[in-house]
C-alpha cells in the first residue's frame, strides 16, 4: 500500500469534519502553528497531530511508511495495556478506516493526548533544578523495572518517546514494541542511534532485553546532568541526552566519559558504561543490575565497532526531490545558506528566515522565531552569521505555500560546518552544483500510478496563494503590522497573479448590441418594478392620513436600490 506523505496529511487534517472517520475526531479542531496551519509532530514513521475538542485532546498518528503487522501489533498492545494497567502506557487504538486523503482511506492511531514535555525539553527547562532531575531519574528507573517485569520491551526508548507530565513518566510510539504474542512479527525499527548499542545494526536484535542498553544510557544521562549541569551545556542537545553514538563505538576515547570521570560521584558510573559498551548485545545487564554494579566479567567482547548511522535521513539541501520525499519526517539537511532575512512582528518580536538557495528558487527555508533568535544572541551569533556558510540542521521537513520549510526550535539544531569538505563528508559524496540545483527546483516532480493521482489532487489551489509569496508579507497579515527589516537582503517579490486578480476588480462591460441581458438581471429588474407599483397602490389604499405620493416615492427608492443590487450580483 502506497501511503501519503507528510504534506498530504497536512492538507487533509485542515478539515477534521471530512478527514476523519471517527466521530470524536470529526468534532475536533486541529492544533495550529504560527502560520495558522496544522502543527505536525514527527516521530518514527508517522506524523502526529493534536486534535482538541474543548475538554480533552487526542493524538492522531498518521503513517508515512508501512509498519509490519500493524493491526495485529496494536491489538496485542491494547490487550496488554488493559491486562497490566501500567501507568507508563497510553491507551492507543488502531482505526481503519482512519483518515481520508484524496478520496482514499488510510489507517491511523488514536490515543489520548499526553500533556507534558518530552524528556529533552524537560531537561532544557529544569537544568537548574538538579534535585528534580535526580527524582526523575528514579521515576524512570521504576518505569523500566515495571516494563521488564511485565514482559514488554518498547524498542525505541529515547528523549522524544518519553513524556514527563504531572502524572509522571509516560511512553509513546509503540511501533517497535516486543511482546511474547507478537514476537514473530519482528520489527523494521532499530531505535535512535544515540541510545542504542553499537551492535544493534539489524532487525535480528528484537526481544525482551532490547531496552536494556538504552535504559542504562538514559538513566546515566539523567544522573550525570543532575550531578554536573555543565555537562548539559556542552554535550546536551535536542537529539540526545549527553551521549552520542560515537561514545559507544569507542568508549576509551569518549570526551564525555572522560569528563564524567573528573567528577568523583560519576567516576564509577562512567567506568561501568565503558564496560557495557564493550559487551555483546545479549550480555548487556538490566538497569537494576547496572545500578547494583552487576556487570558481566566473562563475556563476549565486541571487538569490531559497527559503522555509525545517522539518527535521521541525511539530505543534500539542493536535492529537492529527496527533501519532498521525506516531508513530514525529521531529517538532517546539509547545505549552504545563500540568503537570509530578519524582521520584527507588530509585537516587536524578532524572527529570521535562512534560505538554502537564492530566493525565489530556494529549496528550503529555515524559520527562526524569537526564542531561537534571542538564544543565538546569547551565543554571540545572529542570523547573518550563517550567510554564505555551510551548515547542518536537523528538524521536521514541512512545507508552506509550495516551498520547503523547517522550523528551528533550538540553537543546537543548527550547526556551522568547516566548509564544503565537511559537508561532503557528512553526505558521503559531493554536493549538487548550482546548475543541478536550478534544474531540480524547476523540474516538476514526476510520479507514476496512484502516487501521481494523489499528488495531482493535492496541488495548491488559487485560494492558497502563489508559491513565491514572501514569508514577511504573511507575517504582516498575521500580526496586523509591518515587518521591519534589519537587512538589505530582503527579497523583493512582485504581487502574484492570484493576488492581483483579487485586488483589481475587472470593469463591468455592458451588453453588446443585439445581445440580450443575462436572465438573472432581467428577473431582478422586473421584480423591482413590480414591487414599486404594488407599494404605491398599497400606500394609497391603506395610508389615507399620509400623503400617498411621498410614501410611494420612498418605497420606490427602496425598490430601485434592490434593482441595483440585483444587477451587481
């Protein structure tokens, strides 16, 4: 089954009343982002939307890639959740049919919306509260203990799948879950590489113990952050909690583990992490054994380190075809910033746009709202610091008015590279030239079969505006004020054809000789005359104490006005 892309779902969910089959979801409104478009949340092979109904909310997960044994997997998870009643699990239902995209129905996952922050966001906000982080580490330890005792493995424990709320810790994204009754289904997920054992390189590592390594890394990361908050400033970012996959592949050379050993309260833990990284996947101890110091001594040792893998698909910024292929998913984009724009909203908040490619042929625009712009200033940078520089950025690929867009939510998502050579090293090959970029931008995407029909149905309509519309003009409409540029590099855009048609009203021509007026106007004129005559007669008969002439003239004036309105319509 060919599934829609992220931008296909983006168009569909704008009208929940017609998009969803479920009655609860039909009555909801979708959460919107700054551009008043549905706000997508990316995770795994899905795009998630927050549907609000006034009382509670739903998380709707739409699939962009097939998941093996989807229906059987979620039925088993539902039975398991009801049987065990684990507080860390969120009830989830597979709905099929779920969402309608261009006349076809596709499955979705409907689950209660969990109010809270992802683990990474929680640390960012509470980094100055070590006691709270220490308590969170123990709550996580208890959640892992309950999960392993109940006979379930999540398969992708990482910062984005752990929600910290008032009710404690809850886990989301169950596409790679292991349970005894679905062990034969296997999985096509390997988990986030910054949390997985270097030996987990294929789907054969699928079983009740596959969460052990990631749970150790998360627990140690929380404990280390609480004991030494400066480690978060140096090693933490939205894509990891201190540890990077390079620390696992070569623990002896890990700068993070070396820094942890400088703290007496973390030294023993750092040494144990080194030992665990050198064990085979099957020999990794449980989190409880790790905390007690029960590390296998005589074990197979992983002598050859596996090649690193990217947490997300790594894409050349000039390769627009691949960019659009991953719409609605988190990706890593490598390229050069060819233009930028800075401005302020009517509320005085700064914002900035960074373009890969020259306007209006840019392949992707990075959107930086005021918190990120302010954070750049704290680091001695500004949006102009990236002009003409090679960068790496990770985030969710989306679109706005036919152009690629990515919202940068944190400074650590955006990294300056050491020129084109480092960019090509990360991409594993040469970048596309400017000629190739122009060809890719201007060449329409070609699809075949049902995918082509789906794409044709989802082309932007005239009401959606021109694909070359300036982002700054959109902000002026949204915030009711003019955007003030701090940069001379502001792109100048001529009004779009659609906008011009809306602004300039075409002169109304009279009917040529020999051509009869339109039937609607003839009927309007006839009705107006009849109304005037009847009004005068009634005035003369019923208003004997009022001069009939004046009343008749007044009613006739109303009739003439009605005639004018009829001829304008």
